[in-house]
């Protein structure tokens, strides 16, 4: 069934929710009143704002590596430590150092300005290697499956992508396949109401694959352009729950052979390199087509985006830089590398 959540006050689920605490209400208020796409700030400014902690740490450290009369090797060791500290990962850091080393030794890079320019260029090049277009114009409609461990930002990201696509004229629908918690259905329902995007839901504890199946049917009937499927959080180590995710994907596939056209893993940037292990297991189960890195605004280790992309050889599709629904951007390597180093 498709509904704007609050119109269904009579259902058991809604009755339960009505009894929920004031804290729940404040969640609704927060979502309904949060500033959104009408914000004046440009996308780039928001990305810059989100990366400010990472940038602050990187710039101040990189500016300190020259001018103290250190030997080249010491300078290079310092650069290595700074890149590791920003969570670029060992592999990426080593790769970059190989490129920087001869330039430091030859004196071509002898101050922080030259070093920063080189790093900016290396980051941009590396990230551009992984860019590929999103499959969002499929017929009769595109399906995006969203997965990840608990609390990484899946539901918020589903809403944010819906908002982004809607602003480009796409007709979206949400499927609330997190049937474990009434609160999860409510959360997506509120977003749906806020964004005027229909939400397909099931009963609490209903098989999430059957909700996905129903959503496929509804999306077809309503001539939707993009169906976004939100799923329950699960640990990559929970075998049964991982299999359940595989089942959702198979049901969708059965309904439309090439769907889901995109399967995203949402990763919390603040978890750093640990996300690599998570992503490997999700990838094994789902054959991911991309990653969404959330909470870049909450970390000084925003370099993790690079490390993870390099380790997994998967494109970063979107980055989350805040809690508002406008705080999600299609990942752009040029803006990212600029925002990482540009102060003003
Ligand atoms: N600062 C910040 N917070 C975010 C971002 N994305 C999500 N959040 C917050 O992270 C918290 C969890 O988000 P949810 O979308 O509920 O996460 P989830 O993965 O759906 O959680 P479960 O369904 O419980 O597994 C919320 O408070 C969000 O507002 C982001 O990019 N930046
Ligand atoms: Mg959720």
C-alpha cells in the first residue's frame, strides 16, 4: 500500500507510534522544520563546510613540513604520517609518496604551496579514474537499493537522494523495507511527507522482500522514474540478515531483470578504514555499484573517501555533509580535491 504516513492514523502501527515519546515527536518536528534546498549556500560551500575539520588538520600539518631544515627523508616521513592521519589509507599514501618523493628530492617541491598543489592534482586524478555515470534513466524505471550497517545514514540518504532526484524532475518513490522497527517506517514516512514522495510500507516484521516486491508493482503502476529502497541496518557479519538483503535484491531482479540498477552501500566516514572490511562483505553479497560516504562533516579524517575507493575499486556516488536534506551531493572529484585544500 502506498500512503502518506500520517493519513493512516487508524493502523496498528500508527497507534503504536502515536504512543511514542515526545522524543519521537521532536524527530518529526526536526525533519519537518529543518532547512532544506532553499538554502542560499552553494553546493561547493557546503562541501567545503563539511570538510572543514579535515582541511584544517591537513593544511596546518602540511604547512609545517618545510622550512625547518629537515633532510628530504624526514620531510617525506612527515608527509606520509600526515596522509595516514587524514585516513587516506596505506595503499593510497604509498602511491602518492612514490610520486612526491622524486620531486622533493630534486627540489621541485620545496615548499608547502608546491606540495599541496601536487597532492591536489594526485587526488583529483586518482578519484577521476573511478567516475562512471549513474543509471537513473532506465525504463520503465530505475531502482536503487540502499544497504549498510546500523546508523550509518541509510534512511537519511534515501530521503536526500529522493530530494536531489526530485529537484531534477524525476518522479520518485520510497520503499520502507526496514520492517524491524516501527520507528524506521515512520522516519521514512515523514521524509516522504516532507518531500511529497510516496512511500510503500508493510506491516511491522513483514518480510522486507515482499515490501520490495509490492513497491516494484506500485512503481510500475504509478509510472515512477526512480524507486529508492531503504533497508534495515545489519552487521556484515550477521549471515542471516545479509542473506535477507540478497533476497530483497533477487525479488527486485525477478520483477525487473536488470534491477536494481544501482546498489549502494552507505558508509559512515567517521568509522575510517574499518569500513573497508564492511564493504568487502556487502560487496560479496550484493555486487555493489557504488558507495555513499556520509557524515564527512563530522570527521577530521575525510581522506577516507580516497582510501576506501582505492581499496575497493568502487565509485563514490554521493557524499553526505550534514543532516539537512540538502546536505548530500553527487560526488565530484574536482570539487572534493579543491575543498580539501582551498582555504578561502
Ligand atoms: N552530520 C551528519 N549526520 C548525518 C549524515 N547522514 C546521516 N546523518 C545522521 O545520522 C543519524 C542516523 O541516520 P539514519 O538515516 O537514521 O541512519 P540509518 O542507517 O538509516 O540507521 P538504521 O536504520 O537505524 O540502521 C541521523 O541522526 C542522521 O541525521 C551526514 O551526512 N552528516
Ligand atoms: Mg534507517
